[in-house]
């Protein structure tokens, strides 16, 4: 009889050991899956942050390109309709990009939108008089005319630094969990 009881208990203890092994494997699998999910989440978030950083860099490039316009206009070789059309078209395209950038900031990076709008306003104000003067100046007639020197465009360094600070604060790696 005792042998019969031992035979009955032995399969039960084997079954408990198997269950324990399966449970241990399931816990390990869950830990690996959880770690993989967390790594995937942070990789996706980092990619989105990198995309936002690249868009901010392009937006700054667009804003500062407005300061280049007086030089382009002043260095035109002639004032024929095609040249004027090309210059006006460049201005329109840049204006469209600036509007896109400002609206993108409003939707995707609200914390930096105000300082970006201030930067764009400062850039446009800084370029306003040099643009007028450039349009009034005669076209360049020879290579030496390309050396126009400074057009007296005021600095927008403080506005640029303010935007960069706001964008950097929002796009830091420890902000990955926010949004």
C-alpha cells in the first residue's frame, strides 16, 4: 500500500515541477517581451524627436534665408521680366515654407512656436529696408559689382538663441515620455 501511495505522489510532484518550470519560462518570456516593447517604444520616440529636430533645423534655415534675399536681389544681373519673376518666385516659395514652419510649430512643437514666430518677425523686420534698397539699386553690370559688402542687416542673434533654447528644452532626450 505504501508503494502505491508513493507512486501516486511522485507523478504529482513531477507535475508541480513541470508547472514551475513552465511558469519560470513564461515569466522569463514576459520579461524579455516587456524589455523589447520598452526598447521599441523608446526607439520610436527617439526617431520622432530626431525628425522634429531636423524639421526645426530646416525651419531655422528657412527663416535665416530671408536675410539672404536682399543680397540675391542686389546681385541680380538685369531687371528683365524673367529675372524679376524668378526672384519674386523665390520669395514666394520661401514665404510658403515660413508659413508651413510656423504652422508646423503650432501643431507639433507648441512650446517653441512663440519664439519661432518672434524669430521670423525679427528676420522680416531686419530685412525690410535692405530689401527695399536692393530693389531700388541698379542691376550688377560686372563681376566687381558682386562685391556689395554689408547691406546693414541687423542681427537676429538673440531671437535665434531664444528659439534654439526653447526647441532644445522641448526636444531633450528626457522628454521622450511626453507628448
